[in-house]
C-alpha cells in the first residue's frame, strides 16, 4: 500500500513527507499523504491506485499518473518523483 518503492526511502529522501498534498491533473481533487504511506481523500484511505479510482468513480486507476504534486507552481505526476527517487538510490 505504500506510495513509493520503500516508505523509509521516501521519508529519508526528504521528497515525500506525511501531509504532502496530492492533486489530480486538473487540480480539482486533493488528497494527503499519511504517515504510513497511504493517502487520504475525504474519508477514503488506501493506496494511490485504490483512492484514485474511488475519487474518479472508476474501478481502477494508475495512481502513478493520476496523482500529481506541486513543485515550483507546476503539477508533476507521482511517477516523476518515483523516477527521481530511483535515480538517487
């Protein structure tokens, strides 16, 4: 259920912290990263994939491409961060 390859790696990298806000590509849906690496959207918690699907009202979702973070006032998909973490390890 963790967002990234290793929860400890994400926290140690300083890139992902509990409370980080996640957005859909249109900046209309917002969720938060929880301390255990799951995400919270309204009253729904779970993986980036399951919560993304529920937020859209669909059966499945690729959370890596659905969820985005804001960096330098731009939205980047989570997959961008995943690749950044992998390159640093």
